[in-house]
C-alpha cells in the first residue's frame, strides 16, 4: 500500500483540533456538572467536570480564575461557560473555562449574559455619557427608605456640599416587584424636571439580591433618563446591567455622593499632596532602581573585560573561515572529479572511438561468419560422404557382387513364382552379365 496515504499522529491531531476550533457550537459552551480532581494551584487551574456517565478535562487560566467569587471544592456542583478544544500534546479534548459559578445561580448568570449581549448590540453601553453637573442644587436618590445607602449619601453631601438638596424616591430594591418599582421611581424623578443628578443603588448582596438592577426594564429607564445617572449597586466587585448603562458608576454610596458633589479645596489640596507624595516616591524608586541597574551593569564582564564580548564571535569566525576553506577545497575536488568523469564519458562517445568499436565488431562478426561457413562446408561434406556410403551399401550391384541375381521376363522383374510358367524363357541378371534360361519346372511353396 502507498505510504503517502498514511497520516502521522501529529497531522491527524492537528486536523481534529482545527475541527474543534472551527465548530461554532463549541465556541461558547454552557456546562453543568460535579467538580472533580480540583487542587488549588498558584496560577492555572486543572480539574475535571463529571456527571453519572461521563467526565471531561477542564482548564481555567489565571486571569479568568481571578474573577471567581467563591472557593471551588471537589464534589461541588458548578456551572461553567467556556469553549471546547483539543490539546494536541495528549490528543484529549477539554473545556477551557472562562467563567465559573456554583450551581443554583447559573440560570441567572446565563440570563445576565444574554441581556448584556442584547443591550450591548443596541449600543446602550456605548452611548455618550451625560456629564455630571459640578454644582448641583437638587440630587434625586432612588433607593430603599430604610437602607444605609441614603444615610451614607446624606452624610457625604452635607459634609462636602451642604447647599445641595437630597430628595429620596423610596423604592423596593429586592424581590420580584423591585425592578418595576425602581424603573417607576427613575421615571418619576425625570418627570419632576428640576434635578441635576440622579443616584440609584443599594448595598451588597448575592446575585439574586442584586438581580432587580439586572432587569431590562431598569436598564431602559436609565437609558431614557434625561438626568445624569450615577449607579452604586452592591460592592466594588459586583457589576450589574444598571452599572453598565449608567453615565457613571460608583463603588459605594459614599463614592456616588462624592461624584455628585464638587471637590472641596481642602480635599483637592490633600489629593494633590497625596499625588505629589506618590509621584516623589515613584521617582525615587525609579532612580534607585536605575542606579542599581547601572551599578550591576558596570560590574558585568562586558565593562570589566570588554574583550570577552567578542571572544566567542572571534572563535566562531575562525571556525567559519576554516569551514569555508574546507568547503572551497571540497568543491574544487568535486568539480575536478566530475570533470574527469565527463572527459572519460566524452572520450567514450567520440566518432573515432565509436568507429574503432564498430571496426572491432565487424572483424569479430567476419571471423565468426568465416568460421560458420567453414563449419557448414565441413558438415555438408561429411553428410555427403555418409550418404554416398549409405547409397553404396544399398546399391543392387553391391548385393549382386556377393552372388545374388534377379529374374526378368519381358523386361519386368519377376518377384513371384506365380508370374512364370513352365516352358517360359526368362533372363537371369548377374553382376557381370545376363543369361537366358528356360523354365523346366516350377514349384510353389505350401
């Protein structure tokens, strides 16, 4: 069988990997199962996901694993999102995990991603942000009446810009009815028309607790708002749809109030002083680092013994020159050998050499022809002599010389006694003549 029909293992594995990578159904895979063989590593995480009938290897790289907000443990039910591909070295397929959640909130997470993708396609996340007024007179706040959010905002505004009026639009921030109530209060604040800034938010919580701020109705209300919206939902690590649609996002209610109020001179001076201190420290560290690097470089052998910088190159140059010379000698030797071979072949194919070979062939053929003719004449002469001897041995005269005769009657040879009768005259033939005789009596054999 033709060996060209056989693939190497690498070629087959590479082909299968391309099939995995080009399959659109494997680019984004939502997978649920039990976490298996998990051992926390410093960087990338390698584990398995299994159910009752199957298991799949999984990889989660360091950057994606940093976003995981819980501690994975073997045996835990999880929901992951990633893509499936083939690891060529082992020839095994595996899932490369981008996101991981404990089972139970996976449906909300999928819903969050789908709404996020939809709104992003419509441009809600990329629309020009409304500028936050520097000196607001009235600030609307949409949050819970009893939560700590409104207290933190009031405290910060009174401290930083006490002439601004804070107006609360109380709303439910958790539960099935919260999304509709939040969007209604946002619309109410816009209907009043005399607010420069709108803050929405609530404290931290689980994904289910923060879910009202991930509803499409709230995102639409924020997008339709003519008042600049500052979103402060959950903790700093939490990100909601409301945060993405809002004109500004704050990590905490206090930070939201600071964004909504002008910067005080004392705060500005303090900030400048802190920045100056950080800048000085950074420059000092950079200079110290550069000084150490310079000292280290000055101690290196390049500056201490500059000749060592090109020693290896000089040695390599000598080796290359030697190799070049040897290559030239070998090339001339090969060319001379090839020339001699071609000269020999040319001599063999000259007309004179060919004529000499033809004359030699003609001489050999002539010699063989003469020898064949001589042999043929000798053989023919021998055959003639043999035939003469055979003919002589079969001659009737030769037989009659031994005393035999034959009888004729009227010039016909008598071969049987029945051909003659008594009283007939016949002729006897001898080797040296004939005699006429008369048949006196005949007797037939019984």
